[in-house]
């Protein structure tokens, strides 16, 4: 894969973007087919992928008027970490497909605007390098390996590097079938590795005459026997707060709270079980089930400030961006990710004001119909 010539913060490309759709179009234009299909694809017929956006569009806001909104405050905090706005970056693999600085650029951008980045186990950059760029503003996402000792070692590396939370992905004992990746045999380019999950040589061994290199690699890597009863083992490996990512039902949310874990509402960006409920539709029952005992987050389909408000109104403490951060990274590296976060923060501030809210703490379920 050839590396595109990417702009810096002063180029007209980024200055001319006025919303996340503009950044997506620009980012898509700078990716080769291998990278674009990996980032963009959903499972099977991609119904859940599309529904993540459509479900937000169906929700309507009920704005209040004649409120002093001359000074609107978008600040919040997650697990004690102050955020300039209720928007963070979700874990996603292989940022090196989008930009040479990979996860380091994403981490710098998040830190520069007072956000938080969640680093994927399947990153192209070692945990320690990303941590140095993040300045303490990062969480670490874990896939539980069949090799428990290796998993424990990775958790300890993340903790030592300064991670503020451990995010366990719970919806991927197997990878969903992303047909574009299967059809065109997705594979990492030779210059990229997965330093937190294996060697370049291990990846190369997963090349085959058909299918995705990632699927072939992942199937032998992940522990498919891990259950609620095993969470005690994981909690014993770290003092970090644990977040379970991939919760879509009240039943599982309640179990998460009972096990002392925070809840991340997600359907993996529509990449796992197709026709699964959208994240925003699952959110109300989950918020009700945990009754404020643990924090609740959401990803999936967020592209507008009004989406952020709807998620907050229905019970999320913050939302996290998956693909939008990658489109920004592809569009302009660190500056592109920062532009993504800045644009969304501005939209959140405007939406708050137009809804008659002075702070995110004033946003409640009465705002949404």
C-alpha cells in the first residue's frame, strides 16, 4: 500500500470541511480498497450498520425556549477524567491503514482537545508509544486471549503505561462475517504489525487462498469460553475500572453492574451480529437496568451533535466515535482527528443552546420523543 500525501492543519482540505460527512468523504478518497473496505464494512447485509444511523434520525428533540444560553458548558467526566465535551474515541484496529503515525496521531488529537482515546488490542503501535502521546488520556481495550498469561501481561503493560480504564470487548467470541473483507481477502500491508497481539510472522502465516487474514488470525486467538464467572479472574489482574463493551440488553447490563463493571452499549459498529438492535434503541432499557450504579457509554451511528444529546438524554454519560475518527485520521492525520472532535464539540454546544440547556448535566429523557 502506498502512503498518501496527507495535509497538515492549515490545508484548505480540512478548513473546508464543515461536518463529519465532509471529513468522511475526504478520508475515504485517500484510502486504498483494502483499507476502505476494512473500515467501512459491516456484517452480512449491513442492516445493523445502517440502522445505527437511521435510529438516531427517528428520535425527535423537544427544545425548551426563553432560557439564558449565553454561556453553554459542554464539559463532563468519565470515570473521574474531565472531558471538554462528552465525546471520546472508540477502539478500532489498524490505524496504520489510514496514516503513517497511526494510533499516535489519534492519541495526540484526543489529548489536545481534552478527550479520551480507547486503544485497541489490535493497534499498529505499541501501548507504551500511544500512552506517551496520550498524556494520560487513554483507556485500553482488551480481547481476552486463549493464553491467559499473555492477556494478563498485556493488561499489566496497559496499567503501567497509564491507562485509566480497561475495556473488555464482550461481543466478539468470533468475528462477524464482513463479506467485502472475505471477497477481497483483507490483509495488513507488509509494513504494519500488531505489536500487542502477535508478530508479523504470525500474521503472514494466516494468509490463505480465500477469506480475510484478520478472521483467520482472530479465530485462533480469542478465548471463546470466557463467561461472567471469569470476570473475577480479570478483575484480579488489575486495579483499573473495567468496562464491558458490546452490551445490548437490560439483562446483560444488570449482570455487568452486579459484577462491578461499567457498561458500553455497542453492536460493534454493525460488524458482528447483523440485524442486532441499534445502540441508541438499546440504550434506554440498559440505563434503566443499571439505575445509575455504573457509568453507561455508547457508540454506533454518532455523526452529529444532536446525536450526542439524544444519547445523553437516554442515559449515556458519553459517546465514542469509531469510524468518524478513522475518516478524520485518513483525511489529515492528527489534525484530521482533531477537526473531527472540534466540529462535533461545536455542534454539541449549539444543540445544547437551541434545546434550552446550559450544561450537559441538564439533559434528560424529557428532551427526546
